[in-house]
């Protein structure tokens, strides 16, 4: 049991606290940092879990990246991919849906691809989600010039 961020050995209590509240293995320092991020940006737990899943798979991602207009849950700048976790997709109104589409259009016009992933997919199918994102990245690398 080691911290996914700094590789520090974790004791039982630290491991249990981080797993119970975030679902990822983090030391006290990084656990506190993630709790502050959640409070500041209303970051979904699944975004944190996906971020660390991608990190473990060797993907260089950024959590809560500011794009100049809003904070993106996860950004992978090498392939210009933005990932948003939809935590309330089941309560989506027509107005929110069109706003999401417009945000995706503006993102695409700036050379970025935005995908929205329902939180439940990350919660129950994390490994498959990571594999699919890596597949999307490979497709983007093949079709755009990587930075």
C-alpha cells in the first residue's frame, strides 16, 4: 500500500481513510490536497479515481485544468483531449444538453476534443474506461499532430 502520488508507504489508517472517502490510495498530505480540490471545484470523486487510473496506466493527465473559461475535470494536453465527468447525467435538461453541445463545439473549434463520461461508468468500470480513453488517445494521435 503506497500513495499513488508520492509512492510513500501507507499505514492501515491512512489507507482506509483515503479509500473510504476517495476510493484511491493516498497519503495524508495528498488526501488532504484532494479534499481541498473537491471543496474548491466541486470535483467529482470519479474524476479523481479516473485521474489516478490514467496515471497508473502511464497517461500524463491534469486534474481540474483551467481552459480560460472553466475548469476541466481531466485534460490530456498531448492529444488535446478534455474529459468531463457527468455526475448528474440522469437529470439532464434540454437546456443543459444544448449548453454541453455548445461547449464541445467551442472546444473543438480550438482544436480540443471533449468527451463526457457518466460517473457510473467510472465507478463500476474504471479499468475499461481507462482502456477506452487510451484508445481514444491513440486515435487522436493518429489524426492530429501531437504537441
